[in-house]
């Protein structure tokens, strides 16, 4: 199944691994921060609206 | 219906949350499909061998590295002219995406360059302008983080974005301005190729179609990330406003 990459196997694989890791990190960090901020906003909204 | 309706933060969030699941799924399908097609089902190129498979990551990332800055320029101008907070926050949300795309373009270019050019790096016009663009992204993100008042931060980063646009354009057209350096000229999006007067070498269709799918996937991923991250920035701004209100009432 794996294509024969010849003498450039390491070159191609390292480019793919580096890029995919960076893309996945970007998405995961964005989603984690998004969820954290949303939860904090809900908490503060409840507190402020409850007091007001 | 006017585009300015989406300058309302609530309207922006409700609308984007409706389209986000479709965008995430379409981006994953296109990128996954394009990479599998390119990696497993296309052969080697005569001169580059299997390193040609790196274009499926390098080209879309490089395109987005430049176009993210163009998008930030447009939204920064909207902020400066019309003072819509959503546009300033969209520029802020897009910057880390552009930074990662520039980093991918630089890294994959260096990895490809080592066996093909015999060096990881040369001070070639396109490579150098991309490195400067990367530094501008870092500076832009740092400036947002360094200033507490969001309106002042939006003003200053918008001006930085205007200055940085020179390098974004330079990155795009560097290979046309100077006939020196190792980086080849544009071989995919060329006006001559579109109007049919092209005599220069271009990417073979065998490589072009999976590449096109990857480009579409990267654009969809960019839109999804910017929508999602802008929503996060809007909420973070609301948290600051609520906390300020709480302090006044206390």
C-alpha cells in the first residue's frame, strides 16, 4: 500500500509529518481555547445577570 | 440583506455556528482526499522524483500565507474606516492561522530544497520575503497581546498590517520582480495560463488535480478556523466587558 518513495523517502515523510502536526496543533489549540472561553463566558454571564 | 449585518457580533456567531460543521467536514474531506490521492496515487516526477509530493502541502500553505495577510488587510481597513469590532477581531483571529501557514511553507520548502537545491536555505527574494512575512505575523500577534485596550490594539495592529502588506505583495510577486534566486516562477496561478498564451512550463494535470483539491481543502479549513476563532475572540471581548460591568457595580 505504501508507495515507493525511493531515496527521498525521509524527505517526503518529514515534510508530511511536520505539516500535519502543525495543522492538527492549530485546530486542537483553537478548539480547546474556544471551549474554555465559551465556558468562562457562560459562567460570568450567569453571575452578572444573577446579580443584576 | 447587507454584509454589514454580520458586523453585529451576535448575528456573526449565530450565522457562522450554523455553517461551521459543514465547513469542518468539507475541509477534512478535501484535504484528506487530496493528500491521499497525491501521496498514494500519483507517480514520481522525472527530475524531482518523489519529492514532488511535497507540493500538495507547500503550495496551498504558501498561497494561504499570503492571502491570510490580504484578508487581514481588508478587515483592518474595515476597522479603520467603519469601526466594526468584528472585523478587527477577525483579523486578530486569522493571524495565527497565517503564521502556521507561513511556517509550513518555509519548513516544507526547506525540506524540499535540501535534496533538490543542495541547501536548506538561500537568501533568495521569495524565501527572504516569506521569512519577513513570518516575522510580521509574529510582530502582529505580539502587538495584540501587548496592549490592554482593545480599540488601541486594533488601531495599532491595523497600521502594522498596512505596512506588512508590502511584504505580503512582495512574497507573491518577488519571483516576477527579480530574475535571480533559486525559487522557480509561478507555475500554477498564472494569467498567461488562463488566457491561453502560456509558453512556460506548468504543473502536469496528474499532479494538478490532487493539488487543486488540497488548495480547496486548505481554503475551507482557513475559513472554518477564522469563523471559529473570531467567535472565540468575540466571546473573550464580552468576558472583558462583563467583568468591567461587575467591577463598576461592586
